[in-house]
């Protein structure tokens, strides 16, 4: 049996490669094939694939720990692994016929965009779909995509919001991902023109939000996990790893780096520096502890085959925000403590800073949104600001 510790150890073994390839990942704006091959060989794209298809069928805590560990090596690589694993998980919620089509490939990698920036016309046996989906992380390496579509009736009125599974060969990639951070994620635009999607490859999002999945297989724990809490919390994992990487870099150099224009021969001698390091470390720990609490709750409810109530699901949105907020603050403190050299192009701190700040603006991870969702739930305010709870 493969344990969480085993998978984290595999991720840790890859950190030298990820650090070595980080500059190339950023320059090429995609994770190098050498890294993808190593991740594949380590089974790190199989974390959420059901065991009945030869996957590892782990749990939320494992996804969190592995993604965080990989981000200690490179943020873009961790982000791609995170998003592919969670989209593989989304695929496990579809009917068995769809799962069989996707997971028949042992090297399957599913990417995805939930936003229904498309159109879907009902036809015999399914839907005719056209659309453009920004921004699809891992687009260069995905074999399938799970994409948001509005479903309409015969009169053209929208009757449901759904996710559609579409194979890579039915999609085109527009190379549009020119950004300040997370450059290597290949978060490009996917384009579909009149692609037929059969009924069994369509999943209702409103139903899924309340735990109504299409799969006939509910024997594995992860296939019973709560929809939005999983989708939100995974986004905190790379942030935690980036925070740890920044802390490691700064502390490892503190006993030989001076503080310019002071009498301190090393940063480590300074009480002010010591206080900054302690605050940054505590903030990263706070992020991790909130994320672990949320992951534990997600897994516990799934193990009991119970769907968490709205208040707990809202709290997971807030936990995700707490994690993001604290990591971003910690990284800022560490850059201030390390000094202006943090922004030298040869210094990985500036890439960590850019990666974390771009990832921290993902719409589902924005702290203020999560806090408002949770605050309304705590106060019993019925009118919410998003269906994604």
C-alpha cells in the first residue's frame, strides 16, 4: 500500500531536478518534458485516479502534502501537478462510461476550467459544444480537459451549468500565457468548435456542489469528497510550499549575509531579523495548519459517506483564504528581511514572490471572497455571493 509519506518522499526526491529546471521552466513557459516524465514515473499524476483504473486513489490530505512538497522545488511545476490531479479527481465524479474512456490511458492527465465560457446546443445523444476557456493550467501536457458549459433547452434558454469532458484531439491551444509569475504552468486558452460531447461525458455543476455526482462507484473515499472544498483547498498547497522554499532560502544564508550599513556582520545576529524570521515561519505554519484542518474535515466526511453542511464548506473557503493570505505575508516579510538582493534575477526569491502572488489571485483562492462567504454563513445570511460553496 502506497502511503502519504511514500508519495511525499517521492516528491522530495524530485526537488533537485525541479530546482535545476526552474529557470528553463520559466523561460520556456512550460514544464520541461524531462520533469513531466520524472513526475509520471513517480506516480504523482495518479494520486486521484481511482484504484480500479490502476491509480492511487488517495485522499485530500495526500494531494495537499504532495503539492506543497513539490512547490518547495518549483511553483509552476507544483501548480501543474495540483491542477491535473484535481481535474483527474473531477473525472472520477462522472459516470463510469466516461471514466473508462478517460482512465483507460495509464498516462492520463486531465486539465480543466470551470468557467462556462462557451455554448452548448442539444443534439441527439449529447451536446454540440463551442467555446474558449481561459486559463487552462497544464494545457501542454493534458490528454483530456474538463470544461464548463451552459446547457440549454430547445428554445436556447440556459437550464443548467455543467462540466464536459473533451479529448485533447478535439481542442486547439492558443498560446496566451504571458504573465509575471507561474510562467511555466502553460495556462493557455483551449478552443473548441462544434465538438460533440455525449451525454455520459457531461456532469451537472449545481448537482455536484450539493454532492450529486454521476459516478456509480462510491467505494473509494476520494470519490465521495465534497466538490467545492476540494477545488478550493488544492489551491493553497503550492502556496505553502512556496512559503517554505522562501523561508529555507533566507534562513540558510542568514549566518553569512551581512546587513548593509549596520554593525551586524551577519543577519542572524540581528534581533530585528530574528523577529522577522519567527513571524514568517509562524505565518507559514498558520497557513499549513488551516489547510490540514480543512483537508482532515474533507476526508473525515468522505470516509463516513456524509456530505459536509454548508457552514463547514464555507469555512473551507475561508481556510483557503487564510492560507493564501498568510503565505503571501510571510514571503513579503522574508523578502524585506533578506534585502534588495531578493530581486536579482539569479535569486530564486524573486520567482517565488512572483509565483505566489500570481497564484494567490486565483478567483477561488482570493481571501476576501472566502471570508465573506464564511461570514455570511456564520451569520445565517441566506443571500450568498457565489454558488461555489
